[in-house]
C-alpha cells in the first residue's frame, strides 16, 4: 500500500511517503544556488553576460568562449550551517562545519588567428557544486502532550493495510494493538492520563548536487559568443531522525525509540546552450536555455524500533514480543525524475578597466517536474502540478578593479516555488535571499580570489508526526548557511 501524507502548516511543507518520493524532493533536486568559484560567488553567481569564469558552464556556457587563454582553477571551501528549531515554546540550536571542494575545472583555448570570423574555440571540463543539504538539529520536551504512536494508530485505522515501515512495524512490536471488540487499532496512549512522557528527536540532513560539465565555446570577432554544455549531475540526499519517548506510568512499556533513515542517490544528464552578444564595448547581453535534467534515482528506506518493557505484554501466540525490529526497502526499486526547463536572460556593463556589473534573471516552472513511471506516480505528479509554480530568480553582482586588486559584491533572490494555499499560509511563504562579498588578486599567469556568502532560508516545517489528516505535531526550522571560498587559478 502507498501511504500519502500531505501537510500544509505555516511555511507549507509537503510529505508524500512513497519511499519518501515527495513534492518537496522534486523542488529540492531542481533548485540550485549561486556560485562555484570565489569570483562568481563574490558576485552572487551573476555572470550570465560577463563570462570568462568556469562557473558559467552551469549557467550560460557561451561564457566559456570569452576566455582568451587556457586556465586551470580549483576552489576549496568551508560551509557553515546554523539551525534553530522551535518546538514547545523552546528554541534548540545546532551548528555544523564541513570542508568541501566547491569547484575544479580546466578550459583549453585554441586560438584560430583569423582576422575576422571565428577567433577561438574553447573546451572546458568543470565540476561545480550546485547545492548543499547538510544541516542537523534536535528538539525535546519534558512533558509531551501527544505521541508518535498516535500517528501509527491514526493511519492504521484509516487504511486497510499497515505500512510495514511505520504502523506495521509498531504493530509487530506490540506498541499498538487491535481491539477485536470495537474493530479499531489502539495504543496505551489512548487514555487521557497517559501523556506527559519525555520526548526528543534528533534530525540530520546530508548530501549535495554536483555537476560535471563538458563544454565548448565559439568566439566570433570578440563580440558574438556561442556555447554548449553537456552536464552530468550526481545527487545524494539523506534524511535521518531518531525519535525517543520515555514513559513512567505504563503497565507494559517503559520507553520506545524509532529510527528513520531515508536516502536517495541519482545520476542525470542535461544540455545547456547560450549566447553572449556585445553590441558596443560597454554592453553585453546574454541568454541561455537549460533542458530538463533526466535523472535515474535510487531510493533507500530503513526504519527500526526498539522497545524497553516494564512487563512483557500478552501475545496471540504466547511468544514474548520483540524488543527490536527493522524493515528495509527493496534495493532494486528505482524511479526516474525529470526537472523543468530553465531560461536565463542576462545583461552586463563593462566599464573599461574600472569594473563590471551583471544582472541575471532565471525563469523556472517547478510544476513541470515529473516522476515516472507515470502509472506508479500519477498522484505525486498531480500534487507537483497543483502545488508548485513558475518562479523567477534574480541575481545581481558588481566588481570594482583597483589595479591588481578586485572588490566584489552581490545579492541574489530565489523566488518562492509554492502556490498560495490560503492567506494565513501564504503570508509566511517567502523566497530565499543570498548576500555575498569577495576580493581578488590577479597577475598575468596567476590569480587568487576569496569570497564569503550568506544564505537566509525562509522558515520551514519538520513534521514530527500527524495526529489526523488536519493536525500534526511539527517543529519550525530556521536554517541559515554561510560559505567561505578560496579560488586558485593558473593561466597558460
């Protein structure tokens, strides 16, 4: 049986549980953030019409044709994530720091030495890190007013079959049972005096989206640039949580804990093409089209439960109940995902040797995400069409040159991809803001850039458990991330 949970609370989060293939997943894997090199990150990824940076292979590949010489570049980075979780009138804070490789690439320039026409052919091989999912937090309360077992009881009574990863596991562990007289499932919490137990949940997310780009760029007369990229995406996402409830007034159960480990990995391919036109020396105009990324996804789900008994409950077969059980998904179960088309329009002004300004506008229709085979995922695809929408991302950045020193800054806005649900919910739906700054040092054959970026995400919901189809226990998560990048570049 496929169990679907759709929860709309405050910031609108959607959880559709078919090995956790969700509307939220569809949005997550098709939304990318700014910057791969420190130069591009220092300008919030706004390089669509400027070009000349290896990051453009993932945005407007025509920028590969702007290179005048061959270059090798790599960008290590430190990623800092701060998470505040609000639950039961308390705030719980956690921080994480990770060292990552944000970018590495090589551009080979073949100069044609023509007086007119084709001036150069450039080839690029680049890895760009497009998204990071890493953060963790926890919530706890000394006296809970409900239980995760309430969710298991609700779904057991709502559907004919028990989901083997959740209420089925709870039933096999005897933490929920069936009342043959009243023909309903129940738990020991189904009494008014049975709440007040200690509860805690640890939550951890991991993973990233990386893209390997193979690009070609053509330079005509130094004022018309064409480019194309074949991109291969590597995706990994993991959500893990540990939930524990400790009781002190039950006849049989003392406490239980539940572990949920969901992950999905995937490989995909896409194609991008773009153009940059320079009508006058001071102005550059750019445009690019990204095809959908066609992904082959492999999900994995493992749930387990541990129960500590005060006294062993009676069982139908007279055997003692389990104190530990787990259920693992079929490793051969895979599915396909198709992300939306993306359109990029850019404009830049290069003011002699003083500096440059660039503006990018990205248009993405998230409602066009699709999961297949259609016969298995038609319900989720309907939810994607109904709940996601077309949105625009705006990136703007500037660079000022002071001799061999470059100062940079930028702002990016990523629009809210969710439809308005109602006035109360829509008031909390916001886009994501990114702020960045950077500095660079450039000589003839070597350059070094540093950048700092800060991403402020809108508040979102982590669903602890659903008590009915209209109410759930949830924690509000505020996740803010910052990144320090250092790029080393060599020209040949």
